[in-house]
C-alpha cells in the first residue's frame, strides 16, 4: 500500500519557488521585527523537544538494562499466642 498521505509532508517535494513564497507569507503575517523572536522560540522549542526525547530514550534504556529482581513474599505475621486456660484442679 502506498503512503500517499505522507507525500505532501515531504520537504523534498517543495521547490525553491514554493519555499520562497512560504517565507514571504510568514514575513507578511508576522512582520520583520517578530521573525527573530519567532525563530528564537522555534529553536528553544526544538531544543526542549530533543532534550525530552533523549531523556525518554535514556529512561527506557535504563529500564531495559536493569536486572529484574525476583518478587519477595511479604513477611509472615507471627501468630498471636493464645493464653492458656487455667486448669480446673478442684
């Protein structure tokens, strides 16, 4: 089965003209003053995403490498000693 849904998402399918048009639309929407702030925010978001991905991978790897400890049964409760009945020696 062809993955036709993913073809529009491929960056390689965009031509230079399309990339320039997208950049111009972004420039018109946000303005020249907001572009550096937008790029900075995008860079920080990507950095945080990569950090979270790396931490998740490390947690998974450490969980896989950690030896499995056998389950120990809970300690048995000591039986309460029953008081002895007084002997009926009459």
